[in-house]
C-alpha cells in the first residue's frame, strides 16, 4: 500500500470507533500510533522528493525562458546586421526553447498540485497523530476502569452465589440468635433480682409491724 493511500485511509478512519471495537484498545492504539509515525516519516520523504522535483522543473522552465529571450536578442542583432539566415536560425532556437519551456511549465503545474496535495495530506496525518497521542492515555484509562468495574461486578455476583457467602449468612443468623438469647437471659436475671429485693423489703415491713404491735401492747398494760 502506497504512502498516499495509507494517509487517505488513516484520515478517513475514526480512531474512537476503532478502539471501541477492539478487544485490547491499548494494544490497538499503540499499533495505530506506530503505524501513523511510520507513515508520517515516509510521507515526509515523499513530500521532500516531490518538492525537489518541482524545484528542478521550475529551474528547467526558467532556463528555457531565459534561453528563448537570449535567442530573441540574437535574432534582433542578426536583423540589424541584415543577416536573415542567422536571424531565422535564432528565431527557430527561440521557438524551440519556448516550446520546451511550455512543456516544463505544464509538468511544473502538475507537480505543484501534487506537492500541495502531499503537504495537505501530511498536515492532516500529523494532526491525526497528535490527536491519537493526546487521547491515548485517556482511552487506556477508560478501558482499565471499565475492566476493573466488570471484575468487581463479576466478583460480587460470584460471592452471592458461593457456598462461602451462604455460610457467612448462616453464621450471622446464629450470632443474632445468640445475641437475642443472651438478652433474654439478662432480662430474666434482672426480674429475679427485683423479686428478691421486693421479698427482702416485705420481710422488713413485717418485722417493723410486729415490733409496733408489741409496743402498743406494752402501753396498754
């Protein structure tokens, strides 16, 4: 595949879509950047070669124009010297140089358009490459975050279905039952203590009542 064709292909491509479809975006992105860098190097060489050819055609075009001007001046000199033969030969040479200059001018125009096309493609390729570099870390970060989230979700789903998770729930249930049982025993113990204190208080009253009766009996005597 030629450099121009690859440049055209890369310019038309959507980097985001390529990465979204890729199983390993980091690998695809790195390969894409590497390919674009290689294409950019080759494109620069081709542009440089095209510019050299353009300058060569421009020089040959200008040289033939200059020679046509020189032969015209020679023809004028021959006319002044009334040398028709020399004047005609000079005019023939002038015409030949003009024709050759015209051919070079046509090639020069075509080459100039080609150079402009290559420069435009080179600029777009450089922009694509810079865009890929800027987005590389961001896209890789997004991919890693998505992978981590998927891993967490899969782990949570696995835990909810695992025997270990089920056993944990059973143990938690037993612990709750033990806590309730302990609270019930504590409540019973508290009630028992209250009864004992009430009984003691009752005995004290009975004794006090007995002493009071004895006192009253003594006073009546």
